[in-house]
C-alpha cells in the first residue's frame, strides 16, 4: 500500500484519503457562479472546486439548484456571472458536445436512453466522440471504419463486463426494468472514458439492493479507472458513505462545503434539512 | 474410440491425460470461455502451458504433497486449470459451492485443512477472509478476477496471473521437482475431494482416486460413444461430482472441448451459441425451459400456435422416438453420391411439405377467422398438407416428421440450444413424464441416469433405444448391483469412492469390506426389461399407522409434474393419513393470473388466492387417483393440504444447495402447520423467519387456508369412518 509521504511528493496539492486513494489537484473550479432564469435566481454566487480522483457530492433540499449546477458544469446552462475553470484554463461558453469532447460525461435524472436500440448500441453511442471515420469511410466500411468499430467495441465490452450487464447486451433498452436502465445509462457515460463524470441522482427510485450495487459500481469505477465523480443524491446514507467532500445548497446558495463529517455537524445544513422558524 | 486411446498406453492420472491431449490434440480447442462478448479459446497445448505455469507458481509458494487446495468460483477455464495444476504438484483439489454462505464454507475449509484457497472474485475472497478469523491454517489466497481487490492487504493474497508469471520465471529451478511429483501419481493416489451436499447433517468429504475418475470416464465415454468432437457447456456447480466427471474426467479422457458461459445469467444465450453435443441438466432446468416454451407459445400467433400443437401431438405419439433420434455414430467419412442424393431428397421433401403446410393452413386460418373472429384459436386446428396423402403408413409418418422438423422441431431445438445434442442426461430427481416425452419427441436423445458422489456419478444409465421415464436404466459398465431384503440398493464398481475424509466411522457404515456401498435408496428391478426403478430414499420410506407403505417422494414427484407446483412435501409417517405442503410455481401461476385478470402483489398473496387453491386441489385429487392405482402405495393419498406462504429456500436451510428438500428442518420449522393439518383446523396462523441473500433476516406472517382433498378407493370408506 502506498503511504501518504510518497504520494505527496508527486504534487503539492494532492493528499491520500484514509482508504488509500490519492486525491490530486483541482480539475474543475467554479468561481462565483450566478444563474438566473428571468427574475428567478437559481444559483447565487456559488464557488467550489472538484479535485482529481475524488467523489464530490452536491446535496440540498428540493429546488435548491443542484441540477442547475450540474447543467452549468456540463455546459448546458450558461451562467450570467462567474467563471468555470477546467484543468487550469478558463472555459469559454461552449456547446454541450464541445464540453463532452473535453472529457465530461453525465447521466440524467430522468433516464435519457434510446428505447428502441439495444443496450450495446446505446453504450456505443457513448463512443461517438471518439470515432473519426467520415460518412464515406463508414459506407465503404472496410478499413478505417471497421478498425475503429472494433477498437471502440472492445472498450464498450469492458464497460459491460465491469457493470455486469452481459445478459442484456442484445436486449432493447425499452424492455428493461428501471434499475437496469440506470445502469445502462451509467455504462454509456463510462464508455466515453470521461475524466469527470457527472451523475444526476444515480440512485433515485431504487430499492436497497440496487442502491448497494450502484454504490459498489461507483466506488469501483473511481478506484479502478480513477474517474473523478460529481454526483447529486438524496439518500444521505449513500452520500455520507461514498463521497470525499460534500457541497450543500439551499435556495441557490451554498450553505456548507467539506467532508461528510464536517457537513453533518454544520448548523446551517441541519437547519436546511430539518427546517427552522423564519422570523 | 476408447479402445484406441487405451492402446496408447496407460494413463494413471489426470495430468498424464493432459500431457497426452497436449501431444495428440495439441491444436484442437480444449477450453472456450465467453469474455468481453467473444468466445475466447485455448487449445490443449495452450491449456497445458497455462496449467504448468500455475503448477510451478504453486510450487514456488511452497505447496506440499497431499495439501488440499480449495477452489471456489463459477465455471471458468482458469478454475479447471487450477484443479489440474494442484494435481500436478501432488496436491488435492477441493472445489466448493460458490453460493455457500460463510458458515457452510467455514465448516468445509476447516474440515479439509486447506492451506491454499483459489477464489474467483472479490465476493469469494471476502468470504474466505471472514473465515480466516477462525480457520487459521489458510496460508495463501489466490484470486482470478482482480476487480475491487486492489486495496486489499496482499501479504498473503495473490493474483492468479502473478502466480503464473512467478511459475514461468521459476521454470528452470522447479521443473524437476514438478516432474518428480507428477511421476509419483498413481492410479490409487487421490484425484479430488468433493463434499456431499449434506441432505442429512454435515457435508462429508468424499475422496476419489484417479482410478475412480478415469475408469468411470473411460467406461461411460465408451458407453455413449463420446469422442474428441464433442462440445459441452460447463455451467453446473464445480463442487458437484457431475461437473467434475463431465467437464474434467470425460473431457480429459476424450479430449473434447469444455465451454464456459460468460456469466450465470447468460447461460441460456451461451447454450444457444455453443449448441453442445453432450449435455447434462437436472430435471428442474428442463422443466423451466418447457414452462417458458409453453408460455411463449400462448403469446404467439394463431398459425404458429396451431402448427406447434399439431406437430407436437404427432411427435408425442411415438413418431419422435421412431424417426427423430440422432444417429449414434458421427461418421467423418465423405458421403457417397447415393447418400448425398438421399439426404438431398429427404431435405427437399421436408421443405416442400413444410411450404405446403404453411400455405394451406394459412388459407384455412383465413376462413376460420371470418367465421369465429377473435375466438379462432379455440376452433382452428392445423392439418397435414394434401400432398402427404400420396403416402401411406410409415412413409407418411416419416415425411410428416421431416416436415415438422423443418417447421417446428428444428427451430425450437435451435432456440433452446439443443440443435446438435447427441446425448443428453438428466438425473438427481425424477423427471415428469410429460417433460421427458416433450424433449424426446422433438428428437433430443434425453436419457436418465442414477448415481451419487460416492460412486463417481454412474450407477445405472439408460442405453440408447431403451429409454423410459419411470426407470433409471441398467447398471453402467463395470457396476455390479444388488438389493437388500428391505429393497435398499447396493453397488460395487471401479468408481466406488476411497473413503470419507477423516471420518472412518461413516466410511465403515457406508462401504463394507467387500466394497459394496449402500445407496440409501430403495428400489426394485423392473421384471419386463431388467431396468432399475427407484421408489424413494430408503429411510424416508416408512410405515403409516396402520402398517401400509409410506413413500413420500413418490407422491411428491407426481405432484411436481404439474407445472403449477414447484415443490411439495408430503407427511404421513406413523400417522393415519397423508397430508402435504405445496409451493406453487410463480412463473406458471403468475402467467395464469395475468391471463385471468387476477391481481396479486406477491408470492404470498397469489399462494393464498382461492382460485389458485381450487386449481391445486384439482391437481392433488388427480394425483390421488393415480396413486390409488398402485396397490402397494394406495395409502399415500393426500387427505389434506395447504399452500405455503413462502418458497422453500436454501438460504433458510429448508433445502440443500442442490435444491433437495430437508424434510426434518421443514417438519420442525412448520410444526404448527402440521398440527393444524392433522388437527382438522380449516386455517392456521404462522410467522416464519426468512434470510435474505445478503444474510439479513426478516419475518413473514400469514394465515393459511387448509383444504380437504377427495380420495379414491378403499381410502374413501376409511376416511368416512
């Protein structure tokens, strides 16, 4: 097992967690983000960062602006004020696909898969950003297109093996139960080999057993591929167990930021969740 | 084939057979495994190299002669290699059930004194680490799938490939030692130790020698003409003797290919892709598949539905037995012109009649639809094509079967993955006559065998052409049989086990000095053809209060032949009447419920539904009628029954891992229900503890209805008194 000292030597910023994982420097830095929809202020002057290799949770009561925050990170919403810094450079306003090319992938709160396509095809769409063959090469097939398909299929098969969905490889997604669809969506995001993975409520609507499976996959993913993960989740038990650091939002404002233990003892957070008399 | 191989010299151990295969069949596939969506394969030469590296790696870790190496995992080539590698260095492999819970595993690992454990993945490693707290003699744990294991303490934990690499490096240093140990192996040295499933009490370690394994493999391969061209699918638990003999013993002896599925869930698709030629499955698998076929036929179109039933009815009337069975020998010689023409003609006729059948029935269906509208399925029956009328007698049946082969049997066999089967076996429990007949009539050479771990599987087998569903066949080659006065079956064979490990009392109880072994089953020889018939476990066969014979298994099997009934437990020993617990089959009954707009939320609710109770009552009464026809056993008719509120489960200890009911435990656990059955109550409240798959416990409460069933014959009068 690696000790804290030799890991620290590689980067001044990095540190080692209690369970032996290395957390690197800052990957994504959000500075004073404010997002407005007309007169409604969804996010008010929020700053936080995400470090290499960590699992970062965003929590908060309903309507706190968590999903909006995720949409800002993924480039879908453009904040009126503030800056998004990704890997040391300021990110100009971008289309979501450009953001995806930078190495971001995400899953959605309401499953967004292609129902008529098989699981394998759905996962292959996660590789589209990595395929370079043009229309003519695809039509001729032999040569570049075929080589590319084989190389990308191999990556997808590894993801299928990893998430243990071999038995539904050829099943149309529309026929799958909810829990498996969630897993397929995760597989598609993972197939893109992202450096930062955004998960929007990966465990919503699941039973305890499915939640345990999903938690195991998230931890294994982080462990095996070193993927940085930012997730929104309502299940406090899951969040506290999984994440390295937690951001707590309420009414568009950041009310807490720190390790699960710090957040758990933060009076503002307790008030936001248990409710407090507004005077 | 087998004589030819025997002539090449004596092979006294499994590693010796491996060396022969690597030399003789070096370029033929030995193992295949589906991984990352592709069938990866290893030739015999490659497999031999993998095994050698692993064996050398084990030597480098300091394995001793006679050490036990526990192997826990699903069917993968690497795990089979581990077994042979252990044998190569003089150790004894001990495969364990991978779904065993920690306590079960703890007992076995403690009992066999294993120093080395080879695990499939993290799940198994976790269990072994938990066991290590109390079992101190485990020194090294080797795992194959490294996922999730990176952060574990690796001082005594090794990755399979690292061990192989170590072996490769240490090749020059340890080669002589390995060769020496391999040469020491004889026909009488231990080949493997397998634990019995423990239907009664603690599992026992059955020690099998090379002689047991190789002789059994040799005899039965000859019996069924198995050769190097077979393909089998290895999907049964590795800890079970059957898998050891099929996937290792016979595979090594014949040199055929062992295919491992991608994961347990993909077994059915993998079966279809491989299309094994030699196949073994317990009756339950065939039952499930038949249920699935029937459910899917219910959902199919009217024409398909009608054709399926038309041709299946025809095949079941004996045509399947007569025209469908695969040829015994596969000839590799080139076909002569005459044969080619004959085959071409046969195929053309099949396709021709099939086309005719489809067109004619489609037209008839059109008219039938005009008349009956939506009810057409009830009124429309498929018919033979007009063209077939040109032929009479045998020729008519023959061509009709070929036509059915093109339309129904062939595609169905292909869907089920049975397209290439030459020999199929089922054993472990009695198989329902309808199920057995269904598969055989399609042209699948499904046979029954009777065996046990102590006999290295084979005691009796059914020869081709003498297959019946109520017998288990004639003694396997080399096996002698005798019956005791009480009807218990004894056997003696080259496959008879050496001993129970560290348990001389049990060994002496089971095996007498002359080598006769008690099976614990009661049976008799059928007078008409000399085949053996099994009634029940000898100790389960009891007497009722009035002295009549009580054979619960006999009645339970009759009940279980109904698709609606998954499991049944009959009571009545030393009582004045028989009663039964019944488990419904959720797939079959659930489908029925869906069709009849019966809403249900759980197994428990469906099990308590009055209409379900009515259906089951009909089944019970039908069974009573058929039991009453047998004079000896007519006392076993069921007077009262209930449907249990939960499925009997291995996790709750009610069944063994091979899904046999543990009668005693069920009797103790549900004592209030039994009292209610005999006490004449019409309902009974019960609370039961259940164990979930992750080991947590919960409880189920229910009030169960108890029904009376009508009985037939003399019984009737007695019941009235």
